[in-house]
């Protein structure tokens, strides 16, 4: 499923995927996140985010706009800090955990290869929306998940 403008008050405008490359990229991201789980106090899957980038906004300017609409705090960090623990394999990991780690590596590689200015944006205090977004052509593209942290 592609998470679009209809599901967040900040992203108000509808869009259409005019680029075949964009369509291919979002399908590749969908494949990469299939079965992927972000573990926190609640386990959440991922969805693809694809939003038309009006006025050539930077990720930083989008985050500033999100902060105005957010009901909680907004934290921005490099995507590497989000992926660091998720892509590091430990000797005590089970086979399933090793598979998840490899899937996170592939997702990170896919985003790093095709997007510029990839950032992690966390919105909220306890129930947190997490966006990993970058710029592709005239679009903000990436993934979204949720976490609960008390």
C-alpha cells in the first residue's frame, strides 16, 4: 500500500505518478518492506510514502512545516541513526532476526541509492510516527512506520 496525502493532514494535495521510474521505485520499496517489522512497545509494519514535492521543498523545510502541524515533538536525525541498530547483526540473533536485519540493509541501500537528502523524522511523544524520506525527481519518497515509547 502506498501511503499518500489522504492519510496525513500535512500532505493535502492529490498527486499522480507521472513517472514510470517513480512507479518502479515505489513498487521496489513495497517489495523491500513486505514482512518488515519495526519493533518497539508495539510492533508495526511499514508503508510507502510518495508525495508530490511542491515548490521544490527540502526535507528540512518539510520537517519545519510538519512541526507546525504536529501534536507532539518533532525530531529529525540522519537516516543512518535510524538504521544503525536495525542493520547490525549480532551473534545472538535468531535466524528470523538475521533475515529482518538483511531486509533492513536492503531497504536502506534502496533508499540511499535512489533518493537524495534521506532523513528520519519522528513525530510525537509516546505514539510516534516515523518517516524516512528523501527526494526523488519532484517527489518526497520513503517509508513510514509507527512506534510506541513510554
